[in-house]
């Protein structure tokens, strides 16, 4: 391993001069800095990052904790955060919770042990009003930016999220404008504030249209293709008379739509179907899916902007970004009622 002393001997300067030049200190002439940097590269010098971290008190590491990296919604978000943190000179440490509180705690403790400078965190939602690991993050004054809706146990931290309520309300309003009057809602896990917000938007649009909020039209559908298919089977068995399915997740919508198509129904002739998220598969589904276009890349970008301010000791406020509706082929007016 090449040391500063060897570079100094080769250049005919002091070790201190080499050290200052490589740290871009102002009391070394620019021409000397450049000469020493070129020489260091040619000799294969690599700085001792651990020693630099001890001197500065910074690791130049940021943590990113998400549910799973295979979740399509997380892909663009992760891309944006990695790109923007790289531009700022930070490395990113990725952790996955698999939506389990115990794994979330273990992941966060490892990041604390690695002395990361800050953490981007998509919470694992629970009914508890407090969580010990979140209390510890607060106590240690680790900068944290939440990705997604807040909840009582994590309300101390700034949140970067989409406007879930308004987006869901816009979707329901669009289906009503098409002429649908009985709209089934395939809800996500109700422990999740995000799922609750989307259900709230659906109900608010119905109330504004002076239509009854019929809980028999709400189905627990989770967040996967398999859960969407199961909810569609239940939906068909209950014969609700609904002509549209509003799903709180694109994967659920794809699972439900696949099941309907496999049963011989046509989309949108028999049922209109909408999703939420605008994952890549939504546009390229058998019937391109009308869905809410979550600003995933933009959310990642504003999260990094917020983290940068926190690291400078500045105050940060939560942000809620608009999520417009992307209309595609899976929605249409309901079939006219045939009068005998």
C-alpha cells in the first residue's frame, strides 16, 4: 500500500504538504496540488477512508431502508436516491424489512452501528403508537427522512409522500364521470396509513357525489398479484352489481384483472379496472391499465434534498406531491342497462 511518505519522497516535498494537497487545503499552491494529485494516482495511492472518517466525524454513508427491492414502486425511488446521494459524495447502504418490524429494527440497528450520517426510511406500519427503535433514532439525533405516510410511532420525522387521498379521490371521480355508480374498492392492508388514505379518497368522492358509501363494495386485497386475484374471486361470488373495480395497488389490479379475463369477462366492456402506482407492468398489461402515476423518481429526489438540509442542520418540512391519473384502455363507460 502506497503511503503519503513515499509520495512526498518521490515529489521532493514534505509529507504534510502531500496531505494538505490531497485534502485540497488552501495553503498549497494550485500547481503543486495538481502535480501531487497526478503523482498519487500514478503511484496507486488510495486514501484511508476510516482514518478520514475518524478525523471528520462523518462516514459519508447513508442508509436506505425499504420493504423489498423487488417491489416495482421502490425501483424508481431507489434509483433516484442512489443517483442523487452519489452526486453529493455519499455511498448508500440498502436494507430490506420484508414488512416485518423485527427485521426493520435489526436493519436500523446495523445502520446505527455503521454510524451512517442519515437514513431514508420506508416504515413498517403497526398499530402501536410508539416503537423503541424509532425512539432510539430520535435520541441519537440521526437525520431521518420518511418515504411514505407518517404514523404516530414515527411522526417526529419529516415525510416525503404522494398526495394519496387526492389521487384516489380523482380516480373515483373519473369513474363516476364515466357513468359508474357502483364501484368496488380493493383495499390494501388497513394497518397502512397509505392504504387508509386511498380508501378515504374513494369514500370522499362518493360522498361528494351524494352516493351511499357501501362497505359491502370494499374488499381486503392486500398488495400482491395473488391477493388481487383472490379478492376478484370473492368479488365475483358476492354478485355486488359493481361495474368498476378501483384497486389501491397496480399489482392488485393486475391480479384482479387477470382473474376476470380468465373467467371470460372483458375489460373494460364488462368491468372497468384502475390501479395505483403506474409501475412498468401497468402500461404493458394485456389491457393497459388506467392508474395513478406516483411521482416515484421525484419523491426520491425531494427526499435527498431534505436529507441534505438535515445534514447541514437546517429545518425540513414534510412534502406531499401530486399524483395525477393516467388514463388508458382499462376504463370505459358501463354497458347500458337493457330494459325488458
